[in-house]
C-alpha cells in the first residue's frame, strides 16, 4: 500500500514538473530568450568565405544584452569570439574597427540597424571589431535563441 502511494506521488510530481517545464519554455521563461519565429530568418550580411572576428561588450545595466546581440551577430555571419558585460555606460551602440577594415565595421553597423562606426586600431585584441552595446541597440524585434 505504501509503495503504491509513493509511486503515485512520484508520477504526479513528474507530471506536474513536465507541465511546468513545457509551459515556461513556451512562455519564454519569464524574461528568458526564445527562438526566432519560423519564417523570419536573420539576413546574413557577411560575405561567404570571410571571417570577421568580433567581441561584444555590454555597457548597459540590462543583463544578457551582450549574449543576445552575439547570437544575432552569429546568425548574421559574424564570428563572435567573446562577449562580456563590462565597460562604461553608453547611450548608443558603437562599432569599433580594430583591424583597419571599415567595410566590415559598416556591415556590423548595418546588421545592428545603423550603429555608430569608429576607427580604433588595436592589434593586441586579436579581433576585427569591438561592438559596444549601448542602451539603444536596433536588433530585429524577433526573439533570440536561448
């Protein structure tokens, strides 16, 4: 009798846990990031055969912003090698050209909806672009990957 009650309680717990897991995943997880809507792919802006190494730095108080932008840039064809939450607070997003390729910086700016482009060569960073994510970042309205 007691084993039967334990089995029923365990089955009920697993069932409730599964329903909650499904519901949270479907609803976005209370601020978590969802997959993009089907039929709304991110447009690839990086030419085939080109590797543009990018670091993304979040300068906003919003947690996870660098990760969201990184996922979007990866879908657009950029090779995001680092993302972090550091740096001085900025109002607008900036693309810093580190390797002397202004056309690559313009591609990133285009992908981000017209971010400001600045040339700041720095060969010690081993990246082509640094993206400083500001409070105003224009990524598409679709949700991002989790």
